[in-house]
């Protein structure tokens, strides 16, 4: 029986499936394996938000071990799509940045959906978006994480 709760969860499931499909499309657009495309998307998103990722944070976002994440970063560097830099006062901290080439190649893909996304968000006021954000953060907090033991 359908209830507002099950409908909300179904909508989230649908969104998650569409989001994963969009990451696969991005990878195809960039001619990358899905994991590499997902990593590049995360790097670009974080950089766009003014909070570039470290390899450790990228690892947790894409659900890979540090060794596997390092291999992804190496492949992206070999294709001149990502650079590692040491920007903080603690020179041990590595920051991942997308290159100009990556930005230029991805821009048409991102532009395709950015206007539609903005239009969808424009339908809601800030208060509603804050409630939605709190709802999503709370639900995400109850899901198991890769670093938790069963």
C-alpha cells in the first residue's frame, strides 16, 4: 500500500537511479571508465563549490579504497584531466583539481542539464529547499557506510 512515506522513499530511489545514470553518461561523454568519470565529476563539483577534495575524501565519496582511488587519480592525471597540488600551509595535504582540458570537455555536458536543474530548483523557495536538505541529510545518516562493519 502506497503511503506518503513509501512514495518519498520511492522518489529518492528513482532520483538515485537517475543520478547514477547521469554519472555513467558523463563517463561516456568523457570517454572514461564509469569509476573514473564519477571521480572526475566529484572533483569538479567540489572544486566548483570552493572545497576541492583530497584523495581521502574522494575515496569516501566514490566508495573505493585509498589504493584504488590512487589508481583512478593516476589514470585521470595521465589523460591531463586532473592535477594534484599542495596548496595548504600543511604541504602534506594534497588537493585534487580538474585541468582546463577537463573543464573544457565537460562544459557542454554540464551546460545541457544546468539550465533544467536551475529551473527545477527555482520552483521552490529557500525554506522548502532547507527542509528538503535536512530530510536528505537525515536519511543519508541512517544508511550504512562503506567504512562500517556489518
